[in-house]
């Protein structure tokens, strides 16, 4: 798997999920004010799914960037050992 593409996908998805969560919570607030209980419930659960995806995105991004750093660091170490 091409990790560079996956990192790019995760980085692009991060602000998209933040904005989606904000819009959904705004819609939830409007539904509550308009006394639309069914709409508010649906918007609440969709926003919760969005925030869970956001948390998973951050965990995957941090983990993948950590593994990339370890891989590059070990690769530089072996390159240095071969030169010596």
C-alpha cells in the first residue's frame, strides 16, 4: 500500500470531518430550537458518527506518521552503516 497517498487522504479528510461535525451540530441546534425531535435525533447521531470518524482519523494519522518516521530513521541508519 502506498502510505504517502494514505497520509494525504487522512490529512485532507481531517478538516472535512471538522467542518462536517460543526455543520451537523449547527443543524442539530436549529432542530432543537424548531422543536423537531426526530430531526434533532438523526442529526445528533450522524454528528456522533462524524466525531468518531474524526478521532479514528487522528489516531490513524499519528500512528502512520510515527511508523513512517521509524522506517525512514532505520533506513538512514542502514545507509550510514553501509557507507562506513
